[in-house]
């Protein structure tokens, strides 16, 4: 039996070729959200408008890489009640708080407003 490998979207598949038909066997991979949840215990879900985040997503990416480095945070797709969302994962609450303070215009997927200062206690 011969096996051919190929990539389709985000999953890797093996094709078993025989004389009469091909069998598609999917190989499961660990999701990026699962990896980020295990590596980074603090998660912030933000609302993504229908038009997208625009230039803000570039600004967020640049800030995250400059502040935490490429391995100091995580990002994954997220689900929220009736809206598009994305999740950012951090090692500590202080990191998440710094993120929220750096981007005061983002809207949390919970509908709450991010604090405008570290001393504001709207989440308690």
C-alpha cells in the first residue's frame, strides 16, 4: 500500500491509494486555542466587529511582539454570544491589564468596558 500526504486547510491528511479508490484519513491535531489555554492561563476575549479590527490588529500584533516577544503571549479564535471574537492569552493578570490599558478602544466580548486605570475596579 502506498501513502501520499497532503495538506488541506489546517489539517494534515493521509491518502491511501489502491487500484480502485482512495481513502481519506484525517489526522487530528491539537488546536491553537487548546495550546494557548495550557501555556497561558489568563485569557481576554475581545469583540471583532463585522468589518474586522482594521489597522488595530496590526498595532496589537506589533505591541504584543515588542512587549512580550513572540513566545510571551498567545492568540486564538474565540466564540462569544452572537458575535465574532478573538482571544488573547497571557501569563499573568498584569500582562493582560497592560494590554487593556494599551488599547482602550477595544470592546470586550463580555460587553464590559476595559478599566481606564489599574486602580479602577469595575470587574469586582
